[in-house]
C-alpha cells in the first residue's frame, strides 16, 4: 500500500483571498468563535447544491473561519434555504424551521430558476440575509462571514 | 438493442411516437410503447419510480420496515425521497420519489420564444446545463434547418467535455467521501473546484451557463484563454491520474464499491439506462460516437456493472475528456472563427429532435415550433433511468450501508429526473 501524496504540505491549496459582500446582512451576534449551518434544498436546479459542495473544498477551507456543516437542523445555528420551494417542499421547510433551536437565523438563496413559491410570501422567521440568483461559493462565503460577524 | 427513452405523442396504444436510442443514435419511430419493459416508468415518470423489471407491490411482513430517507435528512440533502424497504440491514426493495423537485420547467417552455425556452432548458438541471441547452439547440436547429459551423461544433464539444469532467470529479469525490477516504476526498474536491475555475475562464460561468446559443455559442473565448484552459485541464488530468492510481491500491475503498449494486447489460438496456453507467455494463453505447468532432475519442467501457466499474468508467472518461479538450484547442487555433448568427423570427416552424451525451447519459429533446415559439416539447433526462436502475440494482444482495455507493455511482439527481 502506497502512501497518499501529501500535496497539502508541499503546496498550499487554500487561496489567499478576501471575501466581501455588499448584500445587506443582519449579523447573528451570537457566536464569537464558530457557527454551524444546515442547508435545505427546497427544489433548486442542483447548481446551488454544487456551489455548497465547492465550499467544502480546500480552496475555501471554511473551518478556519469556524464555519461547520451540521448533519441535523437541531444542531444548527443558521438554516440556508436553497431555491424557491416547490409546493411539496413548503411543509418540510416549515417543519425544518420548527426543529431549529432558538436563537437561529435563516439565509435565503433564491437560485437561477424562477419557479416555486416566492420565499418572501412565506414570511419565514429570523431571515438574516437574502441572496438573489445563483451566487458563487466565494460570494456565499462572504455572506456567511458577514452573518457570523467575523471581519478577518 | 433498442432503448425506449420517451413517448412523444400518443394517438392510440399502437400509434405512439417513440424516442428510441439504438447503436449510439437517437431516432423517432411509430409503435407501441407497451412492448418495452420501461413503458410504465416513462408514462408515469412524474410519480414514484419503481423497479421497471420487478413487481409493483410493496414488500410487507414481520420485520420489514419502510425506511423513508429524505427530503430533509443528513444523508439526502436534496428534494426527493428514497423508500428503502429493509429487513434488518438487508434492502429488499427501493422506491424513489423525485416529485419534491418537480418544477414543471419543461411545461413552462411551451408557448415561450426560442430564446426564453433555451434559458429555461438550462434550469432543468444546473450541473447539466450545457447538455440540456445543447440538446435543445440541436432540436431547434433541426426544426428550423439551421447549419452550424465546424468552429462552433468544436467549442460546444469542449464545453460538454468540461461539464463531463467536473461532474465525474464530483461523483468520484462523493464515492471517496462515502468510503471515508478523507485524504483522497479532499484532493478530489480540490480538483473539482479547479475545474469550476477553468469553466469560469472558458465561459464566464462556473457551471458554463449561457454558453450555448441557437446556431452558435454566446461567448467565444480568445486563443489565449483556450490555451490557458488546455494547460489547466492537462494539469488537472495528470494530478487526477496519480490519485486514481493510488486509490485503486486502497482495499478499504475498493471493497466498498466492488460487487455493490450490480447491474447486467440486458437489464440496463431494458430499463433505458444510458451513459457511463451503461458503458460500465460493457455496452459500447455513446451518442458522441457518431459525431465527426469526436472522431479521435476513445469510448471507455468496463465489464462488471457494479459501483466500482461505474467509478472506473468515469475516471477514465475524465482523462479521455482532458485529451479531447487539449486536441480540440489545437484545432481551434487554426480553425476559422466562423459563427452563424441566429435571427429570431415569428414565422419559424418545424419539428426537430436533438440529443447529446450528458455526463450521466442521453439528454433528448423533441420540439415542435410554430410562429417562432415552442408549441410542444418533450424532454428525456438520464436521471429518470438512472434512478430506475438504482431501484433494480439495489434489490439483490445489498445492505443499508451499500446505499450511498449505489446512489452516488449512478451520478443522478432529482432536479434532472423531476424537471
């Protein structure tokens, strides 16, 4: 059995970038060190799922900012809603929100597809920011950092 | 062997317009869809997907449990539900409900102008947006008898191969993650992100959105950009080859994939499966075979039909796609940069069939255009047949922990299946 090539030691995979966003955000003001997010796909075209998968990659290395993905809404501080909900996903979305422990925030990302129920009409509680269209992983990270109140 | 991919029009039981794939080509023929074993799957594609080759009944009895997996669970973070009928850890039957992601994008395309419909086509599935927009464009071009220049054909093929590369990288990284191969996963995720960056350089979009246009492309990269793309793709392919070779030496990884969710060639074709999952069953079937721009492409197959074969086919396809992109960029450097401009008109009419080999199989569009608008449309997506193949291949000698390896290896998603 060969050893895995230890590329990460010889080559820095995380890009030295600054993340900034002009999107209006209400910081959670709850957490100084870290926060956990749970994402729910409510019927997007799958592009947002891929962008969030890209956020897991070493290029962004989001753990250095104290951002973690939770496996359950009950363990999360922030719920990220991907897309506008299809009629069938409205109920699971509301149930997920009921499972969030107080206090919590919600980040809405509409997606490129203009289908589904308008998220604004659902009057979801504790919405801290809304992103229109299909943002890139960098743009999403910038908003997450703004929500967490981190400036580094 | 003929594979039924869709039923475009029904007059009576014996007079249906059938979308057929045979020997790497798509055509329409008249006949009776009930003669195909996947007829019910296609006619009821907006309902729950069941094994087209098994019986319709749910499994019941002492100790049998319907484990409902999704839409809001840690393992299935997407808008769809898997019903796993389990007895202990054994999976007895699988039903899949993609209707939670039904957005009726295809229905909304009807009555819209060609440009609006092209934009909607890429919303069917964001990670197959080149495939959907290309298949739709080809259908419109056939309907309106529009010629496409060789330069455009090559550029479109490069975009399609870039889409294949990042999708395959995603699938293989997901399989590595499912097997808790954390170092491998991290490296593959890094290459996945690198490919998205290459896409952005090539087209201005990380997912190659808005690149394909009717009769052409919306964005022509400069020679310098093409050279940069070619160099980066070559580098990614070389790095991936090393990782792939290393991964095959890890028994912990390979044992999870070997003999998992096995599918034989006959069943795969009866289900209507296409793409790398079919080629993993040793069927040399690929829509790219008949295209002149792909004359130098090696079509990859494998023999076992299990999750390992599907992963290996995808891995070799990443390397082949990279070679193809490098060769194509060399051709584009000397090719005339000739692009026909599409001029929308209100009197265009005709019927057309368009298809392309997406990363997970055949995407096929049939359009009926009248007065410059889409009057009627039928789209066949590969994920529908991929999910059906999951329901069939999971029911023999598979246990609960095999589930992620089965699902990820088919490279399917609810957005594509539900449209």
